[in-house]
């Protein structure tokens, strides 16, 4: 057993055969994670001291990041005691992952390639989660991860399902699913949820159906609006064309600076042109006083993190949830 020390005076014991993430979970310590396959960077940690071994290639890290001492805790096992520059998130009251039955309650096409799926949970079951977390939706012998697109105060779970050409689950939703079909929901999973901050700017970046967890977090912020009166909140929502921007914030209380961004030029659109991360930089906000929540493709997450850190964002102020193709 090795001792893993974290930033906020927390430590836990981890067996040599466990990854650091699994070791933490066994000890009821929560550290950031999402994909658990070494790709999304959510579990990225800087090693202050100690050694560890990568069980599989950390493809989510660049050579530069590796040489700077960063590791991905979901694929690393300790080979000595370690001191890591990451926080214990156990104060956020995360629910245990469990599997519950659910029924298809509503299927609504919201663009030509996105469907809003609503699942109804059993009436006697409580399924609590933090806004921004995801679940695995299980149909028979296959499962697929989707972020929940609404807060847990609503009766149904809402998801945005994009139609992928060879996607088994999206093919089912687009062509076969019927009201009252039985599906199972495994979760809640991941640590992409709002974390308290002293920073002034709270910036959300989303592309395509990456808007789902961001919408859920914004709904939560709207419900607790008074806690955010001293913050400036931005949402940069990007897509290739207008149809990709299928959702718009419309909150009763929360004030949001909403910036639509299109990567393909469209002379009839009022959206900004380019990539979301470039548009953030063009706004010249003080990135040292900013936290970023980003959800979208692996490339968008990687490029955003790199560019924004280069422009003054603190490394530990970038939270992300990347789409990982299965
Ligand atoms: S890279 Fe570790 S959780 Fe995604």
C-alpha cells in the first residue's frame, strides 16, 4: 500500500495493483474523473513528488505535459508514496453509482440529427445526481454514456441524442424506440459539476450535444441565482451551422452573456465566426480570474485547454467532459 497525498490535507492508501482513481474511490475519496480510459484529461494531476506506473498509454496527455510531471490518475498505479496537486471533492455529496430501470417517456426531434429523449424513473425510486453528471443508458447487452441535460429537481431525465451513422444506440433511438420501452440507467457518473470558486468569471464552452451538461449546470445556477450575483457568467455555444445551435438559454433569474459561435461562415447569421476557444480569447476577459467548464469533442477540449492556459487561465481552473467515441 502507498499513501497518496492530495492538496487539501487529504490522503488515502492505494494498493500497487489499483489505479490511483480506483484507490481513491475504494477509500470514499472523490477526485476528478470522467472517461476512465486515459483520454479525456478530466483526471489529470500534477505530481509534486513520488513515482507511478502507466497501465496503458496516456493518450490524453501531450509529451510536453508528461515531461512537466502530469499524469492521468485513471490509468496510473503508484510505485511509491505520492503527493498530487489535486483536490479531494468528497465535500460535494456525490451519490453512489447504481442501476435502475426506466421507461421511455418522450421522444422529440429538436434538429435534423438530435433527439431529446426523456426517461421516466420508477415512481418509488429517488435518483439524485449533481447537475452536469452523466449516466450509462443500457439497452439489452449494450450501453452508451450520455450527460443528463436537466437538474435533478425535474421528474424525468432528459438527454440529447445525436444521430451517428454507425451508432448502435442512436440508431435505436432514431429508428426503433417507442414510448414505454424499458431501458436501464447506470449512474450518476463523473465529476463535471459546478465547483465553488472565488474567481469572478464563470465561462461555459459547449459544442453540439456537449450543451447537455452545461444546460443542467446553468439550470442549477438559475435555481440558486443569489449565490452568483457577483459573478459574470458566459456561455459560448459552438457548432458548424445554425442547426447545431439547437438550444438557447432563457432563464428567469440568471444573467448570462450568451455567445453563439459558428465554425462555418454564414453571412445570414449573427453568430460569431470561428472556434469557441478563439472567441473566448477575443473577448479579452481576465483569464487569471476565470474558471472554464468545457464539454465537446476531445479536440475542442484539448485545444481550448492549451490556448486558454497559454492566455493566463490557471491549469486547475479548467474542468472538462469530452465526448469519447466508443
Ligand atoms: S483521462 Fe482519466 S478520466 Fe478521462
